[in-house]
């Protein structure tokens, strides 16, 4: 059995949702797809998929194996890329999406990338929702999360730290929270998708959380930033957005010893197969660039 091909078949079946779709995508017959799946299950000694006439679903073993198969396929792809056409310079169009709040951070990196690779054109799509990469013709999505869906193909690029902050005017009127539990007594400006009703913190390795609520929520950090600047309440903001306003005194960083949950920043893409040089070099560039981003973490 060609184990790498079997892994590719398994991953494609999961991503496409059916053996028929995987057969079409891989240009293989349905019986061949079934044979590869059966041989892979025999090799690992466990059933990987629940098969019914209506749908496929991962078994616990399949969910565990899926992430490992993705890593092994990515490593195999890296080996191939290392020796195939190393002289080929990236060129063409690359469509990238990210949130509105992260746009300014990303565009600075993209500007540097385009100076290095002048034959590449980048189309930045600012969206405050999760997109279907294939349907919306997106090459790369920059996403921030604590739990990445194991079915996604992604590369970790960096981390995103956050800060709890409020305007001086709000604090004069409502007081300054001295401990995490005090946040429950304040009007907290919450993100629709991240920490909607529960903010989590780390203090010297100890985790804590507090239930929060308020009269304003939004699905974009820049809206919450504007609300915090207007004195509406206490906000949980990414440090890259809050840092300039903390430095200018327009916002006050709160609870500096308690670090809000750190999000991982991923580059998510549709397929590892025959990855174009534009996408591969962009992922490498962003991983290098974001690893040293100085203004993503506020200093006390």
C-alpha cells in the first residue's frame, strides 16, 4: 500500500465530505478510494470513518489520525518543494482575507512581501466572518483562535495577546477594577465570537475566569475599540489594536498581572497539493515577520 496516497485519500474524503467527491477530486475511481481507506484502517488497526448511505463521520480514532495525516502530508510536500524548481520566483495574484482589525498589521507585512517579490499582486479582503475558501476564491485566510478545527489545513504563524482596558472618563465615573472578579460589576464590551460572556485569564500559571456582560457587543474589535474610547465600558481588545491608545493615555490598561487568554494566529488554506510558490512564500514570510512583531504585547 502507498501509505502517503492512502493518507491523502483519507484527508480528501474528510474535507470533501464523501468518497464520491474525493474520487472526483483525486481522479480515482470510487472502488480505489474505498480500498485505500480500508487498507489505511487495517494499517493503523482502527476504524476511521462511520459510513452510512447519507453521510460520513469521523470515529474518535479517525479524528486523532486526521491531524497526524495532515502533518505527514505537509512534511512530504515540504520535501518535494525543497528540490523542485527552487529557482522559480513567485508571481501572480494571491487573495488573502482577515478581520478588519488585523488589516493594518497584515498590510504592513504584505507591503514588505511585495517589495521582495514584485511579480506578486495581493488582493486583501477584509471580512468579519468565516469564509469558505474554495467558494469565495480565497488563497489564504488569517484566523485567530484557541481551538482550530482539526479538519482545516493551517500553519501557525504567531500568537495574539490581548489587554483589558477602559477610558479614563469611564474609570472616573465607575471606578477601576482591582481584581478579575471586579469585572463582573462593570459594563463589559464583548466580542460576539470570542469571550462573549466569559473572560479567561492566566496569573502565574493559574487559570481564572469571570462571567461578564454589558450593553454593547460586536463582531469586530475595532467597533469595541471605538466604544471603549467613547467611554462606554471595559473592553477586551487585541494588543495590536489597543497599544497605541494605551500609550497615548486615551485608554488605561487594567489588571496588568492577569493575562487574558492568548489566541493563536493561523494561516488557513485549501490544499497542500501542488501549493503555488506565491502561497508557500507568503506563509514563510508571515511566519518570519509575525514572530518578531514588537507591538503585539503591551508593556506595563
